[in-house]
C-alpha cells in the first residue's frame, strides 16, 4: 500500500513537472505592444517573445514617481526591464538591452543597470493608459528622483517613447 502511494506521488510529480516544463508560453490574444528578441530562451513567436498589454502588465506592475524631463512630474506605472529579462529567460548572459521605438530610435541600457535600478517600461500615467501622443502605449522611464545617479548614466535624451522592441544582446 505504501509503495503504491509513493509510486502515485512520484508519477504525479513527474507529470506535473513535465507539463510545467513543456507548457507553451502564452501567445498574445490582442495587439502586440512589445516584442523581446535576441539572447532569450523563452519565445512564443518566430520573432521572439511577443506581448499584448494584458500579458505585459501581467508580469507585475511597479510604480515610479518622477519628474519626466519632457512632461514634468508624473506617476508612471509599468513593468521593470529586469522583470521582462527574467521572464524572457535572459538570465546572466544579457549584456545590454536595446530599447527600440516605433520610429527606429534605439537606446542601449546595460542589463546590469536594469537589474540594479528600477528602469521601467511604463504603460500607465496617473493610472491611465499612455496615449501614443504622450509616448505610449509603452514608454521607457528612468527613476531619476529615487536614483539620481541614473541621470548621469542615461540623460533625458535616452527616454524612449512608443517602445515596440527590446533587443537583448549577450555579454561580449
């Protein structure tokens, strides 16, 4: 009886672990707002890891009160780049993340800085979705107020609007 119980538990654990390991990463049900490409292990499309807004925000929302150099005092909510890197399976191999806007503007952020500082991709401003005219739906935000040293690393010209892609580059 005891051997049967142990066998059932072991089989249950193996089946459960296999379903988690082999489970497919969800695909976006709505419009893709962000694609993560490059040195990642988790993918749900040929191009990389695609997110619609509910999937992206489902990774966990952080809050940042900051003086936006272009729009003044703001309360942004969004997803930390470090959280996205972790979800995408970038691990310790990531050297930098190139944040690409719809217009092609690229901003390189060191992966170590994204882990050290709460650098985010904001999706909300004051609790409301960020419109395309104000840099949304996804906008790169640096935590100048809580981490003033970040402004020396990434000046105001590095704030990137209408972000569509994160290109994860491996360490050299």
